[in-house]
């Protein structure tokens, strides 16, 4: 009875196709003095798709991008999936060993990398058995001549003529894998399907109020949950992407003025850097909407940004929920709130995004809803179109994370009587430092490899600049004499620098009767009464 | 590999569930002095669902509503589908015979009707073999005591306690059937699936710029394509529905002011009635967005509404495309257009809505795209999520309308070089005079420029020499005295002489509920039995 023509997949690629048809001559992406119109972006994406196919990439193959927020990274959000392949956008701050794990675990066939990261590729290139081609994007760093493979522009030029689009078999096919540290040491590959990505982008358009005149500034890395799906949302609405290679408050503020930026995203630390900058003096940010996440915006942050005219929206989610899952939706009665009441209201993580429907609960250990009393602590659980299909090649963790049919965020929250959640704590072994997730277990495992270490426990401790930083409590082996500096540089050689502990102390560890380290005792020592930290979308 | 939790149907019912969770105390619907909050609306819908189930309605059953734009009609857009049943919203202006056909063809089990239409029900009630229950909504007309069955409020009260929601088997299940006259005599039942309705609503939110503060005035009948899916869109965004039993320009203008209406829809004739009303004097319509369709808004209509401050968006579609399928999207370069250039640009039907992707073409008889030259006439064809699944119990017409895999609109258009379509006529509204094609719309646009003309409709009438010639039916402005000769020479000065009407009469125009001119009535007067029509979204 149903006509077959309904079969029009929800796929972000359709957004680019429509916008290149409706807005062919409109700027799609601006990067310094470079502008591509939607027709040009579409053509470049088509060439990328064709070049990938020509290089042997077929439906379902993984293509890794190690590229900052420049146009090539945006193109990477359409080219692979246009032929049914899968984007693996790699965090550019990771250490070589982590990149190696991600490339090999994902089985990526091709790596597109920016010359800035040539040294990582140089170190790795003989340890990547599945990789058949390295493509080098030359932008601000010189071409690394010793690394074989075409540069990106030559690669695009190699595409055969014609259109290279292929339909997915199902809109639940994976189009992106985003690696996240999660609670275990090794990054897990969070799979996004086309349907979820499409709907999350529709949700961002609606919740952040994007329209065809919008100009979106790329302060949030595209490798974080595909830029909270704004890569697809801004393209869908026919807005303009303003690329930004490196986050710098002076650049941000001048681009906002020069380009007429209407939207941007970032953790509160990005906002702090903006209003603390001397360039903030006299800035008029009316017409700018900022979606912030990663931590609740403190009253002083809200006041500072809003006194400059900006609108701040507070969202929350995880890599497993395509970035944002909840929005702290404003209410009519808030219009009469005092600044203090408003700051309190806005500090909560809120309610599900429109496309997330009612797919969020706060539950106890038996998966029963906790009372909506603003008091009882429970775990935030999600399900629906806005939740990943599972971890790539990791049935065990997938099943574990979906116990009881809901995704377990590991974040602890109370549920207020108005249905808004407020995060109180989270999986205790995750440290958020400057917006990046650090698994304390991963740091612990690394330190344990040091021959002089008997035992170790790592927690996050307060830090004025980064919010929190890792601190290691080390029990030395008998007779070993190790220094703090030694532990720190040992880590810096093995994992991303930002994951290395900033502080190290030596001594015994507090333990339970069964021998489990009592991290909360260490935490209480370090934090005292200070608020503990919470988690936001895409924090790695 | 995919986790099962993805399985979250796209279903408009999810919109109400989320809004009642996020905005429980916010006004969902206002009707005169009556207001229901979202929590109340959800509870009433739940009771409607429970009462229907209690009355024997099961998944897939049809439930007919013959109710004007009052809260019960809005509730009808959620209650049946909450238990997987199908809404048949019947045009309240139809003749008894047509209602009989719709009820019996759809096999509706239950009819919910407003007492105003008691006489129709009285005439019909013994000719409806499938109907097991009549439910009477008592509002402005007295209760018809001779018609058996509970009144609507008693019916709601009969619902068993508890939640009555049932999941669909598939999001492609039909949730609404909208009967449309089409080109044949008997109305055909256009089937909407949950997925299409959900996505069309998302599209309306985005394209018309709805947000949580929006207040939508119900000038467009909800029985037309389910109110172009604004029934679901406004609910989804958590806006407020302002109900309006009868379209009257004075009521419209006063509600806009009193309620702070931000959005409404209507054919250009509704706009004409607004600015021609004495109540329009001094009206400030800034902040009001109007989506108009059914005919291109004439320059004078745009000028009049925009001089009052309103923003007019021009959309186009059919019942078969959930209402709007294209939007005349504004472009950056239009910012520098003169009023004349702007009126020309805005008179085109435009490009597909965001959720319609690129599912529209203008094709010749062999299903090849016509050139994008703004000259070559072709038929508008659509496909995708925004197109019906088929006509209910009518394989033959379904197959015919989807010949070649695309839905055939029957509308003739040219395709401009920028991808915008411009409707020239219905196939049957083209006047062929002495072998030359004349677009009746072009003649109408010309006549509308005459300062003494309020409204006009042009059709072809029999002529011995030319086969047919254009005839104009003119509604003069109050106080204007114009002659037929004056209209004819006005046209001869502006368009090809053969396109100028040969005959002009003055008087009122027959119209549909949305205010669209019923050309077939004029045509029947002139030609006898030949039945044709012009079509826009929701034309019945």
C-alpha cells in the first residue's frame, strides 16, 4: 500500500545537496581570505567522494581525518558519507600512541592529515597495516616531503568526472565514528548513524535558532561529536561556516565583528577567555548566540557575556548522544527572574532537545526513576534517535552501557520538580581539563608502567586555568627513588601532554577493607567544599 | 551491531509528550476565555485516546472529526494517533453527499462532530454502516438532542484511568487521511504517515521561524492538510495555539493585537480581507509572520501587508505533499531589490523545504527535466518524505499519480535559472486560444494591478472563432466604478493583445474554506459539465 517513494533517507548529505541547489552562490565556508560558495563546497565534496572511491574506498570503509577547523575538515563531514563511507575525525591533541590505537581499531583505510601533524604520521606510518593512502592537507605548515601520498588538493583533482553519490542501505548505517576515552583506558569508537546525525542537526537548527542568514564561528573542534553536529546543521540551513584554525580570544572577537558572527559554541572556559581578553573592551555582542556546555556557566560568566549583549544557552550531553542531549530551555516565568534567580535557573542542564523527545531519565540502580525532588541523586540515562547505535567492534562495552535498554551516561544528577536535571557528579574517574576528558584509569595505567611504581591513584584537582588537572598519588616500590618530574615526563612521552599529571605526591593510599582505593577521600582532601565538576557534550 | 534503542519513531505524538514535560504550565491552546496548558492538553488527549480505545477503536481504525478550529479539533490531531488510529479531518464546508462518501470510503468507526453540523449528521446517520458511535462537541450551537451518543466532554470523562499510548508498528503507518477532490469527481483519501507528518512539522518550525514564544493563530482550517502540519509544529516547539472558530478579518486583527500573535497562515484572499478591513487602520503587524499559499501573493498584497509590518512567506504544495512542499526562500541579494523586483521574486513558488531535500523537479511528458530557462513549461513532480504514501484504498489512482516514481502534481510551471519554480497554471487552467497558450494567472496578475480591482479570477470560455478566450470575473474595490472596456484596454496596454480578456463581469467570487477561488464553479457556469480546478496546498 505504501508507495516506494517515501524511501528518502535521513542523511546529512541531503542537507548539502539542497543548500547547493537553493543557495549555490552564497558563502558556505569562509577561512581567512578564502571563501567557497555552496556550489563550490558541493563540488569539492563530490571530488573528495570521487577521489576516495577512486582510491578504493567502498561503502562502510573508514576514512580518518586529523585536521583542525579548516575547510578540509568540513569537507570531511560530507565526502566519505556521500559514498556510504565512515568519517573518523581524530582529536588533534592526542598522543601518537592514542592515534595509533584509533586508526588501527577503526581500520581506517585512508588518513587525511594536516601537515602540522606530520610528525605523528611519520612516527606511525609503519604501524598502520590497514592504511593504504596518506593524504596531506598543506595549510599553515610546510609540506612534509618525506611522507608519501598526494596533497589534498591534488587528491581532489584526481577525482573522475561526474557525480559520485551513493545511497546508504539503511539510514541506520554508521556514517561517523567518534573516539572517546570514556571510563576505561582505551578510547571507544562511538558510532553515529545517518538518521541520528540528521535529526541532531535539525535539533540544533531549532534549539539554537539558526536561520539562512546565520554565520557560525568554529570555536568548538569539529572532531568533538562532529562539532555537536553543527557541521551538518549550519550546512542544512544554508548558513555560513566561519573556520578558525586555532582558538584565540582576540581572533574570535575580531571575527565576530568582521564577519557578523551569529552563533558559536564553547565550554565556559572559552567564554572566560573572551571576556577576560583586553579585546573585549567595548565589544557589542548583540545578535550572538552562544551554546555552552562542559560545565554550567557560572553567574559571573553569564553576566559578563550577557552584559556584552550575547545570548548564552546551556546544553549538556556526551559523545554517545551526538553531543547535546539536553537544553536548559528558558520559560515564560523566567522573564521576571532576578539575575541571581536566572543564573541559578540557567546553571541546570535542563530537558531533552526537541528531537530527543522524552528519551532521558534519572534512575537509581534498579532503573527506577528517582523522585523529582531536586535532592535524590541518580544516574542520567538516555535512549532514542539521539543516542549512538553502539561502540564500534565492542559488543561488551555496548551491552554494558545499554543495560536495561537505556544508555548509561555515568553522570550523576538530581531531577528537579520542573523536570530539569542538574548534574552533581559523574563517573568518578573522569577528569575534565580545559574541556577535554581525561580517563584517570588511562593515566594510572601509564604510570603503572614505570618500573619504580607499586601503586597509583589519579584524581582531578582544582586548577585556576584548566578547571581541573590530574594529580597522581604514587606508592613507590621499596628501594625505588622516583621524583615527581620523572613521573610527569614519563607520562608526557606516552600520552597526550594534557593528560599527564600536573602534580604528583608519594605516600600510602586510603583503602577499603577489600583493598579498593577510596578516591573520595583523596578528592575531599583536595577539593574541600569546592563544587565538583561536571561533564558536557563532546568532552573527551 | 546496532543497539535496539534507536527505535524511537518519528511520530507527532512525541511532540506533545515532550512539550507537556518541558512546558506543563504554559498555555498550549487559547480559545476565547478558555486556556489549556500543555499538561492539560496532554491529559485531555490521553483521555480522548482512552475513550476511543474504550469505544472499540484499535490500531489502524479511522476516526472522523467534523469540527472547526476549536480545541477539540486540535485534540483530534493527537488522540487517535496516540493509540495508532487514523484521523480523518473532514472539511466542514462539504455537502452532505461528500461527507457520506468520505465517512464510508474511509470506513470511520467513530465520528466526532460539532453541533453546528448536526443537520448533516442527522441526514446521514442511517447511511453510515461502519460508524458505531457519534460524539457531539457542543460549543456555540445547542446540543442536538435527537442525535444519539455522548457529548465530547462526557466522552473524555469516560476514559479509563492511566496512560493509553500505543507504539506504532512502523513510522510509515498512516496516522491521518485527508480527502481531496483532486481532478476526479470523488474525493480521494491522501494518506499521511507518522514520519512524514513529523518531518513536515520540523520543516514548518524551521522555515517559518517558530520558537517557544510563538503564538499561532488558526486562520487556516485544521482540516486542510492538518493545518499544513502546524497542528504538530506549534505543539512541537511548545508555542501557543490561538483557536478561531470562524475566519473574520476583524477578529483576526484584534486577536493579533490582544494575544500577540506571531504566526498565521492563509491564502492571499485572507490577507486581502485583512488589509481591506476598516479595522486595519493603524494596525502594527511587526513581529507577525504569515505563510501564504494557494496563489502567488500579488505585489499589491505584499505591499499592503508589509507596509503594516508583517513578513509574508510564500509557500506552495498540495494535500498530497502534507501541504507546503516549496518555500520562496529569500536570498542575500534580495536585500537590495526594489519593491517591484522583490514582488516579482516573491511571486515565485520557490524551492523545496529543508525536509523535502531535493525531491522536486519540473518535467516534460517523458519525465525529463525541462531546461531551467524560465520559459519551458513542465509538470511539477515530487517525491520523498514530504509526499503521501498513497491514496487510501485506491491503488489505481496511486499508481497513476506516481507514474515514473515521482508524484505528479498536475501543476504546470517553468523552472528559473536559480532553481525556483514558477507556477503558470493547473494543466486545466491554461487557456488555449487560437493555438496560443495563455496563463490565466498572468492575466489575473495584470488585472490586479488596476487600482479599482480588489480581486479577480480568469478562466477560458468557449469562443466560436478562437476555441476559447479569457474571461475575467472581477471584484471591484468599494466605491470604485470600473467598466469592462477599461479592464480590457488596461490589459492590452500591458500584455499581448490575445491574452487580454474578451469578456469581463463584475460580482463576487465562489470560494473554498481557505478562501481559494473555486474556478470550477465559474467554469461550470460557462461550459456546462466540464469539471476542473486550480490547486494549492489543501485545496479541496
